[in-house]
C-alpha cells in the first residue's frame, strides 16, 4: 500500500482491508498483474473498495496517489524511497497473497547475454551458467540437468505439452 505523506492510514497498525476500503483506491488496471488478487481479497472479505482510478503503469499510479486522488495498491518492489519522497509505503503483506511472475524460455533457444542477466536479476538463484545449461539441454538430458541445477520446474514441459515434432505432425 502507498499513501501520500501524512495520510491517516499511516497510523492504522496493523493495516486492515476495512481501513483501506474507507478511502478511494488507485490501483492497477483490470487484467494487469496482481489486480485479480486484489479484487479477490476484497471480495472474500465482503468489501467493495472504491477504485477511483486504475493505471497500467506504476509510476502513473504513484503520481495519482501523490496528487491525493486516493491510496494506492502497488507491488512493493515498485516503491523507491529515494524517488517516492512524497509517498509512504504501508505494510500490507499480511492482507494480500503474493503474486508470482514467471519467465519462460523455449528449450534450445538462443538468448543474448542481457536475457541471462535479466533472469539472474529477477532470481539470483538462477545464475547464467545454470540457465544456459537448462536451456541448451537435449530433450532426454533435460530432466537430469534440471534435477542437478534445481531448474526442473523452470523449464520442464508440463502435462500434455506437445513436442516440436508433434506440433509439426499435427499442424
């Protein structure tokens, strides 16, 4: 949660959904990452927040909150204490379930160095050498590489996923 500096919600400890629902809310646009989770959380509590504005860009959302149009629900990683000096971040981790973002890479694909770096920045547990080994692994050896590197869930095909050869035969 974010609120303009000096907002009354800063004094509500612990923060509650009921307290948030008393204020106009600015959050992500429907269909955007996390919005479904926000909507479900309020609905499950029997609350209907007054969503006065939605945005697809976090910086725009923060600008609306800073202008006093409402309190904001954003991803915690989007708050920068150095840049967002007119805002306060309020702990709402206990109110909303975590959102998970996934990065999918087709096995055998060529990735540029910056793609490996991006993956490593998103998850330090996935260094380039291990991701490269998983991406370049042969089909038969992929499961062994995954178990050895801990990447088996990151790239192993799930369920009834078709192989490239099966797609060619059916397409």
